[in-house]
């Protein structure tokens, strides 16, 4: 993973890839002809993409997440982000300020999740990912939904910044 990349963008990118593999029912040949062949890249680069997605599918299969769930390494990063989030809420005034703006939306969505999601970070990631899926479908977004997504995005952006800051120091 690129050290300078926003960690939450990376997580959402992996979620997208997982869903893409599921949508293609792990059929690498079909995925290659319907997706990779349309990438504006050289044949050598296409082969590298095929190899990358083949390894990705294999990892998903080995971890038993063909139907649902996320890769173990992504879950580990989310757990690290959760831990950092909990630390920052009580130790970083600026972070806590951003968190408190997102908290009403987090609480509302936690109630809707009815115990299926217990991580505030996971809930925000799911919210942003869901928003991106709605954008792909070109579904109109209500102003209150946009406000919620903005607050989730602000929180995740600051959390990503703090995460990278800590990684650089270690």
C-alpha cells in the first residue's frame, strides 16, 4: 500500500474490489474480457492486472469471503483505526470537535444497524461506501444525507491524517 495514500480511501477501494469480484462471481475470464480489456493500458500491463485480480480472488476465496465480509488485513486496519479513533476522542481536542459533529449521525445509524455494527469507524466507512454506490446509480442524494456523508468524510479524513502521521513517526 502507498504510504502516502489516505488509508480510508484505500479501505473503500478494497471494498469496491471485493464487491466487483463477487459481482463477476469470481470468473476471472469474464472479468478480464468485460473489464480489464477496456483499460487503456499495454498488453503487458493488462497481464499484470489479470495476475493482480487473480491473486485478489484467491485471497478472498482462501479467507472464505466470497459472499460477504472483508479481507483480514483490511479488518486489521479498521481495528487499528478504531483504536486510534478511541484514543483521539479523549486526547485530541480538534479531533473530538470533528467527532462531535458526526456523532448524531453515527448514533442514528448505530440504532438502524441494531447491533450488527458496533464500530463507529466501520459505520462511517460503510456510510461513505454506500454513498459512492448511490452516486454510481445516479440516485439523488437528499440534503440531510449529504450532510451526514460530509460529517463522516470529515471524520475519516482527519482520522486518516492522524493514522499516517503516526505511521511516519514509527
